[in-house]
């Protein structure tokens, strides 16, 4: 089973909706289904070598902790942040 294949998203949608509702109850309203799926494919299933069964995928979804997702999202934000520190003065100011 290829983890980034979208065909499984429809089968696990109820679990995704349930997890997103949990996030909303805890005050994290801005997390979308696609962001949660990205966390699963880039972090949780990054090193998966064998095929996962449907119940294992659902278990992975339901076991996501808010803190784990937030840590992942924070790191991803830092990775994609664009810095235009072309000016030497900007570098000096940053390094103070």
C-alpha cells in the first residue's frame, strides 16, 4: 500500500473527521484534512517499508497527538519560510 495514494483517504475519512473534531475541541480550529494527511505521509509513514493494513492506517490517524502535529507544523513552517537576507546589515541584525 502506497501511503501517499489518495484512494485510501476516502476509506479513512471518518477517522480523519473524528480526529479533526478532537483538534477543534482542543482549540485548534485551523487544521485542515489535507494538513493532517500531509503530517501522516511526511512524518508518521515516512519510513514505512511494508504495506499497511486499513486498520493500521486508522489506528495511526486516531493515535495522533495534538502536540506531535503542532511540532511537525512548526518545523515545516521554518523549513518553508523565505528569508531574503541579501543585505549584509540584515544578517548582522539577525545575528545580534
